[in-house]
C-alpha cells in the first residue's frame, strides 16, 4: 500500500517547525511518517532525518514537503534529488509552490520536474560561462592561470620598460606580466648587462695571426680595431 512520507526542516534550533508539521499532517501524512530536522541548513550534506525519510520511501510512495527549498538551497541539489525520487518510483508533493499544491503524480507536477531540470541546466551553464570568462580575462591580462608558469620574453620586458618610461608604475607593469616587481627588476638588469657585454665585445680589439711581420722573423699577432 502506498503512503505519504512527510519531511520538515528548520535551519536553527530557535526556529519552530510547528507550521510545517501542521500543514504536512493536514495533507494526510501520519505523524509516525513525519521526519523533522532541527538546526540543519539546507546546504549541509548530512541531514539525518531527511535520510531516514528517503529510506522509508518505497515504490509508489510520495514525499510531502511544504516548500521546495526544504530539499536544498541550490537548484542543482533539488534537481538531483528529484531525479533520485523518480528513479525510486516515488513522487513529490510540494504544498506551497507558487501559491499552490503541486504533486508530481499530476500533469502539473510532471511539468515541475521539467522546469526543475531546465533551471538546473541553466544554473550549470551560467556557472560554466562565468568560469570561462574569468579564465579568458586572466589570460588577456597575462595573469597566472594555475598551470605552468608563463614564459616572459626579453621583448616583453623591453616593452614593459617603455611603459614605465611613459609614466606607468613598475608595480603595475610587473603585475600585468604576472611577475613580482623584484623579478621584473632582475630581468631588466639582466637585459642591461647583456647589452653592455654586447657593446663591449663590439668595441674591443681582436687579434689575428700575422706570421713573419717581426724583424726577428718570429710569428706574432696584430691587434685590429673593430670597424
């Protein structure tokens, strides 16, 4: 024989479930089949009496709640639970949904599942879009995405120095490159040193063998200046 299983919940122990219990009992639920959680948030995964209510459900039974948020705070949680009920062959009756009593055994209640599924998918898509948008913005700003460190080329360092010459702060430039200001200065000094060594090597004389040029006939070298 099918039966009605009731569930009520309040988030704090100071709140009362009296109103919920009265409405659920008035809907035909026997007191022995009413499960109540006190001081339990809808966001918590562990709800002892809620789990007991689920265990009591059999094929053809109906879970009765006063409002949809008694199942959980997120649409995804409510959708997952609704699908679990459907898999068990159980129904769901919400006594106050949009001001009315909705039972999934009716066409209106069946439509409820469809709406819940649509809302859940929409919530998932919106979250995914936000994540992708955040990653793209960080990539455009040159910030760390949590993977392998981004390689900053010497050309980027030179361009950053031009920005500083134009009035931008070193802190801002370093942040946009995804590095600390100390690292930026270290890379900048390394470029200066490399440039000085390159210029010095171009100015320094070099020697080539010039055999037989000395009066004693020995071999020697002549220092030639670079052009």
